[in-house]
């Protein structure tokens, strides 16, 4: 790995000490990260000679926050997946095809974002690159002070997208660093790299594959010329995908091309770059006077774009491409239904999983770009079912487990710098581990992660009010999202939550306990079924209404939200009612329809399926109010809500809505 290599950086970051960004969400915290360290593109180059091309050459490489690797001017790959410093990923890359006898050049474009968000563990002043090249078993090159480095001055944007997710990439092709990756680039004016002081990394080989990265042509391009001579190019990729728009252009030095991208169109047919998800995808590219190429560094979720070319500027249609990126996707199953509508819904879900899974399970590729635990109950399971590949889900389960150095209750989004906790999500961790085991048979992982489940159960048990029910749990009680899709749930879900027990959280709590007992049984350990049963009986005493034959939202109300009943049915709490109420719950659920958010719809449909109403669940997949409504609004990937206008900041690529894959394909 990195036996003789050292972490290198430039003089700006040489002596910075790591900032501790980790804390409980409710703890007061203000990140002290200096603004002058944000948005730094740091380049590294090293020339070396080979007598002959080796039979096998492997470059072990990592960077903080990220790298893009070039060998002899050719782009090879990028990474690593985000990780905590104590478990930081590196990649082993076969670079044999890119080497040649004589002079070779390795160039690495690293990026330190410096923002406190869900994307990376950044805003912590950790910046470095480390690598080791082994040719036919012999280490021939390592990262050290012989490398040259420079900051790329071409990235001039300072505007931030979304929830401080990324910076706009206004790019100036006149920057002297343009072409740094080419073998004949003159780096004599660059400074020497320096050892990064105060490093605290423990490196581990990334257990998942490198991203697939490839170019596709837009489905359509339309040119119009304005009276002032400006040319507008309006493009449609043909579907929502993840990546970046690449271009070649010619124009006078200093000419600026305006680039707008988005997920949908305005009423006048132009791209809606001021997106409903709170990202403003507008950037400017300054030309050098020769033939220039633009390849943005960071990615976007998009379908449409508009280019504004000033008079005298030229761009050929053949030089406009979408560089798509996603985790390797090899679909192992197809839609088991013959129904045309179900097949359309299946494709919508499968395409979303394909394009949205990056180095992590993405909640959305625009606004947050984070790996949310609760979303994974649907998205990670759908991905495993579709591909048969459990590596990404296993990696995610371990990343949530590693977040327990912050709290035994498990962080909601990991691994990243942004601290967020949602009790409803954390309680699903044993469920996800159990689901992973049942679909992979990976007992080693089950055994290794079971203690983290036990610790999480113990964490929440601290809020037992005395009869087994929980109240005043000190994190967000989500119930459902957005708030207007809680079916008028009659309990104030404030942050922090107030006194009193409420239904949904305690249904998840009971589900967590029974999942934990199932894990203990599989491992041959003593169960705690008595406690789980105690919780169930307290739940019935608190929430069951004998007049309605349904569960109420809280003891203080007669309101029976759909959530309070389908979730109870899903985890099996209906068995503790004094009479069989499955039919009453099913009747309520079918009458209310999709009054819940897309995330909670999985539990509703799965509850029907578990209760013996699978045909009803499948029929509901064709409801005009749900996935079919997305299709009617032009969706090519899943929305965050049932319709674009149902939420004030709707993402139009959100895999937590992939429940139909699980309902149709999961036979366990």
C-alpha cells in the first residue's frame, strides 16, 4: 500500500491542524474553517522513466477530499469514496495500459472543498495526496517531495449550490495550469510538494468498484440566433442523469460562454436553471483564444442545458457531450410483471437506482448528495435486488457503524462532516443488516455489525418512560417528510420532541427490538423477547382504540393517521390488539391511498404484502396519484414527492421512492 509513500500537499495546507467537525447534532457548534482554504484545486505531477512496460502496474492512490487521475495525459479514474479519517479509503488502479517505455507522467488533480456538508468529511483542513506505484511487484514511485504541485487558478467561481453542496465552476481557460495533465506540460515554475504535517489517516482499500464514466450525445440540440449575433444552443440529454456537460469551443480570448443546466424546462421552453431543489446551475466559461475544452470537475443532476455563445464564438454539435458517472450497474433481474404500467414504473425506479448510486447511496445528486440511513431501507435494498451486488450495501452498513464514535444512536447520514440525527432512521439499522444478511448469506458481516445494533438499542432504551414506550428521544422524530404528507398526524413533531409517547416512533422502536431478536437468534445468542412483548402490550394499551379498531397517533387524540396503522401492521403490532384488526387497517390504508410521502409508502405497501394483500399492494403501484403521476409529469427518474409541486424543494432524482422494486421483486 503506502509503505514508503508520504502524504503530500502544498505550502498552504502544510502545517494546518485538523478541525474536529464531529459532535452530536444538538450540541452547539460553529465550524471555524477559514474561508481562504475553501474550493482549492491542487495539482500534482511527477515524471519518471521505465525501461519497458511492466506486465502489471498498480497505482495505490488516495486524496482528501478527492482526486482525478491522469497517466500520460489520459484520464484514468477518480475517487476515493468519502470516509472518516480513521477509516479512509484508497484505490488500487491498474495503470498498465497507460504506461510506455521511457518517460511517463502521472498527474493528479485533487480537490479540497472545505464546506461543511453531507458530501465529504471536509471543512476540517485535511488536504493531501498519497500514492505508490508498484510494477511487477516492485515499488518504483511514491508520493514524496520530488513531486511538483500548484493550485489551479482557472476555477474562479465562489457561488455555492444547494445546501452548500458545491461551488459553481466558473472556469478560465487562460489559466496557465490548463493542460497540466499532458506529458509535455512545463511544470518548472511549480513548487515542490511538501509533507503534510498533522496527518491522522488510517488507510483501507475501498471495498467497492470505481465509477463507470462515459460520454453520451444529447438527444436533441436546437440553435437560435439572437439579433445581437449571440447563438443559443438548447439541449436535451433525453433523460435525467448524473455527471457534467463537456464542450469544445473557439472564440476570442476573454469571451465568456454562459452555461445553464437543470432538471426541467420553464414555460418558454428554456432550461430551468434556478431549480426547485434550491440549486442555481449557472456558470461561465472564459475562452483563451484557441480551441478550448471544458470538463467540469464536480457533477450535477440534470437533463436540460442552454449555452449562450457570444458573436464569433463557435461550438460544434459533435463536441457537446454529457459525461455520465455512476456506480457500475449490471441489472440481474427484470420486471416480473407483464402489465405495461408496472413495467413503466419499474423502469422509472431502476433507472433512478442506476444513475443515483455513486460512491455512496445518494439521497439526491443535487441538493444534499448524502448517504442517508433511512433512505437506504429502500434504495440500498432495491440496488441489491436489481444487481445482485451486495458490496455497496455492506460498505454503507459499515459506514453507519463507524459513525458510532459520535453517538451509539448512529448518525443519520455518513460518512460526512454534517452532523444529523433522525431517530426513525437509526432504528432501521438492524432491519437493514438483517435484510442484507437474508439476501446475501454474509454471516461474517452479520456477526461483526450485531454489536453496533446492540449499542443502538441500548442508546434508545435510555428513553424508556417505564413501560417500554419511548418519549422525549433527543433527536429529530421524522414521522414522514414532507410535513404535509403525514396524514394530519396528531402529535407535535417538534425539534426537540416534547413529552409524551407517539405512535410512529414507538412502532419503529418495536420493529428495532424484534429485528434485534431475529439477529440474536441467527447468531445463537439469548433474545430479549420479553422486553419486546412488553413494548407491544404498552403500545396497544396506549394507542389502540376499541371503537375504531385502529391505532391512534397518541393517547391524547382519537385521530388515526394511516402511518399509525400501516407501520404497526408492518412490524406486527396488530397481533397484540384484542381482536383481528388487519382488515380494518387495510381498509383504512386503501381508502386513504397515498397520503404519505414516497419514503413511507414502502412500509405501507410492504405491510399490505405481509398481511396477505399482495395483489392490492401491486394494484396500488398503478395509482394515478403515485408513480404514474411522476410519469405524467415527465419523470425519467423518481421524484422526491409524488408531484413536483408537492414539496417546496423537490429533487427530481430521489431513489428513496424505489419501493416498487421491493414490492415486485423481493420474494423473502
